[in-house]
């Protein structure tokens, strides 16, 4: 499951720097979460950091992106492999 920032967002800027997957960015009017990068912090933290820090509680589960814990782990592994620099050949 990915998370979603609703229009109740006050653009307080606390969520974006806390996202370990860089899934949060400023949209046209409010912050947005890229569901292809959001793992709900699986692989990084026990709880989604954006949800814990949000002062207006405007970050629910995205209803269009339901994923199991195993799928979130697979997404985390894929994202970390893409981010890892290639090792030089010997």
C-alpha cells in the first residue's frame, strides 16, 4: 500500500525530508506521494515517518494502491538496488 496526502495538507514541509525513499515532492498545490516509490517506510522504519510527523493527520492509505507487506518489501529491495552504485569489474 502506498500512502496519499490529502487536500488537508498545510504544506508544513516536515514530511518531504523524512521520506527515506524520496517519494514525497511538492505537487501543484500540496505535497504528493509517488506510489511507485512509497513503501510505507518498510525496510527503513517500523512506522511511516510522514504519518508520524504530520501535524494535521492528512496521510491515509492510498485506496488505489493496495500492497501486501511482502510486496512492500519487494518494492523496497527494488528501490535500494536501483539506488546502489554499480561495482567496478575486477
